[in-house]
C-alpha cells in the first residue's frame, strides 16, 4: 500500500508456495519495504527476500531518482532473511548507507549475512533518529517474531512499521474486504505468532500508548484502521478458548475415520463445535487458525508397525511447536494387534501444558458406539468446567 507518507518499494511473490518449507501460502506472500524521505536523510525500512533483491533495487531507483537522493539508513526491524536478505545488495549499491538495528539484531545479522560490522549502528529501545522533518522512533518488540525484533514508528505521520507483527501472507496488497484481511492475518498469527502469545500481549501493551493512524507490516496489506487488527490480536493472544474440539486425523483403511466421524456426531449433538482435518490433505494453515481458540485437540491415528502413523507424528510435532492454548488433548485410533501410539504421541507434545485424556484405542473397526459416546461424554464434562 502506498500513501502520501511512505513509499512502498517492496515486492510481491505470488508464486511462492511454502514459507520456511512448511507453511502453505495459498496467496503467495509479499515483502514490503518502505522509503522514508526526510529533508536531510533517507531511510529504507526493511529489505526483501534475497531472490527479489534486484527488483527491490529497481523499485528504489525508480522512486529515489525523482528526488536525487541516496539511501542513508537501512532500518532493519528483523534479522530473518525474508527481510534482511537483500541488505548486502543495498549496502553495495549505497556505499554511504548504514544499517540501523537493535543490539541483538546486530549479532544475528553478522551471523546470517556477509556484511561488515562497521556498517551497522545499533539503537536502544525508544531511541529516535531525525531524518529532517521525519523522525523515526525504534521500539523494541521482542519475539514478534524472533528475540531481536523491533518496530519503527514514524512520529510525524503516526505510522507503525511492524515487520512480521500484524503481517499476513498474501501477495494482494489491495485486499478489499475486512473478512479477507482477517482470514489471512489469522492464519499468519496462528503460524508465526501463536507460539509467542505472552510476548504478543506484552508488545500490544507496550504499543498501546502510541497514537497510530496506520500500521504497515512487512508482509501483506497496511491497515488504515489499526484498532481493528489490534483488537483481533488482543483476542487471539488472550488465551481464551471456546467450546470447540479440533480433530486432526489420519486414516489408512477407514477405521480411524469411522471413529472420528462417530465422535464428531456425539460431540455436535451435545453442542460442541467440531473441526476435522484429514492430515493427508489438509492445509496446515487452516488447522493452525482453528487451534487459536480451541478447548481441545483429539489426534486420531491408526497404528503402523506398532506405532503412530508418521503423519500423526508430524501433527504432534506441529502442535508442540505452535503451542496452542488448548486445555485438553487426547489420542484416539484403530489398531490391529499392538499399539504404542499413545505413549509415542504424548512424548511429542511436551510443550503443551494441557490435561491428557485417557486414550480411546479400538481394535479394528468401531462396532460399539458406546465407547466413543463415553469418550465424548468425558470431553463434554471437562468442557463444562474449563
Ligand atoms: Fe517475515 Fe520472521 O520473517
């Protein structure tokens, strides 16, 4: 998004399919980069993924050429390479430029990139930089996404450049409807921010005194109504869960699927919302978004060679990494002759401080609905006191 106060020189990446080789990107993504042109100095806020560096450079040249200016500062809010990876190219093309970053970020940049230490100037929390009629304030906002992250506030124009914070993976910067924005922002929150929920809350609190008229993240669209996305972030990071059960499942010959279908019916008829995800087909971004406010996760898997199906192991690892604020977790599944799957799964979810239900393991196909109904009843009883 471009307005009178900032010049977007970032790039879109509509064909990128995965982020971190893990997160599906149904709409691709964007790497936003902004030029701030003061009366005396020019700053570039964040760069782009290194594979798009040439395009960034062309965008900068096309905008800066009009003003006869060069880049003096590269404001680096975050060291991850999708934002820092083109810094070496900018440093090379603007030999007078300096990187401005947090103290932790400096060490990370030196680890991750081939850059000379004397090109980096660190700033403290709340330090300001005067560009001439444009003043940047650097606000440490750690753990959104890495420990070194900061946000940059353009005081005169009341714009917060938040990097990953409030971002969304989409290459459409012209998203028209609020629901579109929220859908992509929610997926992004679940995948990137949910593991750091307490840090998100602290940073929201820290920013609450700022007079913000626009939030411009480094992925996805800007927000001209910042209260809306801030309210969503407040809700998502609250840790408040709802009367919902999420069931990621794997099925090979249909037995486990029959179990979870019966379980779903038993739960729904008792007023519980259920979301099912077939892990051999699902987009894990959709799964992650449903985990934000779920009371319970039931992971369903058949046995393979005496243990959990590898896709169930993958799901357990994913849950353990995303750290949803669920209160209950349980394993159900179908086995043939032996099963260690509950023990295996429980070892993989050690980061989740949820109560673990006794497993529901059924030999072969489910012939007696009563066992599943009882399992559902246990969940319902526990939901009443969550
Ligand atoms: Fe968009 Fe944590 O990088």
